[in-house]
C-alpha cells in the first residue's frame, strides 16, 4: 500500500554529499547521524555512508548509539566507531561500554564517571566559546588512557565572516595541542567550508550530508537528498466568494481549482507553512491556500492538469529544503527533524521519484 505522504531519501545523493564534503574539507568525514540522521533514517544512512568509507559516526543520545550499534555491527568485526555527544552519566556508562560506544566527555563529572566505570575509548569536548557542552579550556584534563578524539563546536559556522569562527578555531588549536596524537575535530557542515585550517583531522557534518546548504540557503555544491511528497486526495472547483479550510483561512476572490493533499501538521508540515508555504505541483510552484490542518492542506492548481493520486512535492529537487524551511519561518534542521513517524521513509539509490 503506497503511503500518501512519503519522505524519500536518495542514498546516492547522500554519498555524493559525503564525497563533496571530504574534498572541500580535505579531511575524513565523521558523519553526524543524531536524531535518526535528521529524520532520514540513521541505520540506512549510516550503512550507505560506511559503504562510502565512513568509519566513525556521531549520535547525541546513548540510546541512539545503542540502536545504531545494533544496525551496524560490533567495532571489532568491521563496525564503525560511534561517539555519543551527550557524554556519560552514571547510569549510562555501563550501557555505553556494553554497546561499544564512545562518550564525548564534557566535564569533570563525566570524566570521573567514565573512569570509575573502567574507562576506555572516548572523546573529549572543549568549549571554545559556545557555552554549551564541553570543558572550559582552562579546566581541560591532562591526557589520559583511551582518549581518541578531542573536539569543539562552532557557534557561527553558517556565517563565514563572523569573527568568532576564527577565535574559536585558534582557541581549539591551542587546547588540542595538549593532546598530541589524538584526532582533532572542529568543523560541522558550515565549518567544512571555512577553509582547510578549520578541518583539523576529521570533520563532523550533518545537515550538508542531508541536503541543507552550509549557510542555511540553497548551495549548488550540495545535492538534494530528501524529498517530501504527498498525494492529491481530491481536486475541487471553488467558486469566487467561498472559503477554504478552517477559519476561512483563504477566501477565493476568483474561481479557484484547489487540490487537497494528504499531508498536514500531524506529519510535520506545521501550521507555519500556511501563510507563505508553497508546493511544487505539475511542474510549477504553487502557494498553499488557507490553514494547514492535521491531515491535509490545500494548494492552488488553477490552470494545471492535476488528478487524484498525483504527487505534490513539499521539498526536494524542485523546491529546495532551505527554501521550504525559510517559507515556514524555520531552518532546514528543524523542518527535517520535525517530519513525523506517520510519514513513510523510502530509501532509494538514484531516486527519480517525487
Ligand atoms: C549537530 C552537531 C554537528 C553537525 O552539525 P551540522 O550543522 O548539521 O553540520 C556537529 N557537531 C556537533 C557537536 C553537533 O551537535
């Protein structure tokens, strides 16, 4: 039974973006597959990225790491290293060890907990100014057994001329110098494009792998990966003067042909899409009409040949993720991770299906 609302994921485009990022950064890519690979399916994406050569991944939560480890196999027999950005709380240390996960230790408490649990392969985060996770540079520990990665995170990498980027880069270089021989990683997606001196020994892109531009707008170097589409459930002729949807959100000032499509806020197409939202339908970009409701929304197909069962694109190759996110007043990250479980995920190679 084909799903009315579909998120199709083009794994060959994902692989192309992986290779692009490796070339641009000039360093190995350690993909960030947290939040189920930004909603695209962590097991499928990571499996494809491993085939492309990825040997090390990042998730946020320990539970995400446990699930990914089960999908990819143990580190000893060809499985990748999996880093957990949350680090290590007392009750999770044993789970991390049991699943061969590497916490990224963020503070002295986490380091103590990990050491008390027997230690082992792990990473260390230094906060270089974002004031989110990580040791302050002056509190960073002496080198210790098991430390395989030292990292920091850029606050403004999507804004190349923001001077904080360079300050963070220099602070990181200084802090990482305490750990000779340990892999150094600073750059997220945006950081991959800031110059080779931001790449260090490994980069950690997320959004650019999944088709978002490094500066929050479409970028020709990044291939679209995810296509969100939904079926037309009904096409209707709306006479001038009548309204469409809840609260008379749209009032027709002329006769309108409207297509009702099978996707709504319960699928992650939030009500914020209403006012400036648009879809790509029958070869054109057309606005949404009125409010998005739970299961459906409506678009203007006046003058177009559209039939029940046709697919309408919310974002994809014809309406880029960053454009769609901007129209909804949000960012590619939130749009992708907000696509709800009711939307079927379909993984393909060289997907030409919208
Ligand atoms: C989410 C995250 C990334 C990936 O960021 P993108 O902007 O999606 O490339 C990298 N590093 C850390 C610490 C993160 O939390």
